């Protein structure tokens, strides 16, 4: 079975492990196709926080997205973490691949501080040698994601994510 860069299995577009997450932002619901369960929950959790503390997300098809079976940009082999549904791009048109400094210093500090809350389970492309400031991905294995998702599901943002995606509670707690 093919895996993405982070070791998670690549999912085809109709795979039952994919789920369209609803992110209940203050400006309206944003829907993003991600892996179901803990990985998707963590990315949706971050996206909701991002929308409220960094900048709004609108949910445009080419602006905010997750699953896409494709290689890693700029590489000749290997699948992107988008192929496993374990990566999300937020406000892609404002934060293009390869461009550094698309976020203010205050926004960057907020993003880095928030990622610390996830204990290394999520990583931000803005910290990479080739910047990808729109990009956040799951950087830990399933067991780590499950433990963190179960804990964060009890937090206010987690409760909002699960209220908007009630079927995912059973997946996270299975």
C-alpha cells in the first residue's frame, strides 16, 4: 500500500476513510475533505482556531482544501500528505507555496504558539526551508493523533467541531 510522506496510507477519492469536515466559523461553515477520525479532527480543530485567531477562512475550492492524490510538489517521487487526507491548506491564494512572510510577525507567533499546544502532532509549512505557509499537516502516527483528539474533543473548540460533525465522535472514540 502506498503511503504519504508522513507514513499514513494514501486514500483514493472515494475511500470511506475520507470525510467532509464542517468547520463552523463565525462567517459560516467551511467544508474540507480530510481523513476521518483523529487526523481530520486535529486539522479541523486547528482550522477553526486559525479562522478565529489568525484570519478568516472562506472555503473557496482553490483556497481551503485537504485531500488530493498527488506527488510532493517539487519532488520526483513520493506522495504528498494531502494524498492521505492528513494535510490542509488554508487561504492558499494569500499564502502561495515558496513565498515567505505572507503572515505578519504577530500571526506567525500565534501560529507557532498554537502548534505547541498540539505537542508536535501538527506541523506548519511556514517553518520549512521551502516555505508553504498555507499548509498544516499531521506529523505523528495514528496512536498519537488518537490520544490528542480524544483529549481535545473535550475542549471548547473540540466540542464545536464535533457538534458540527457528530458522526466523527464514534470514529475518534472507537
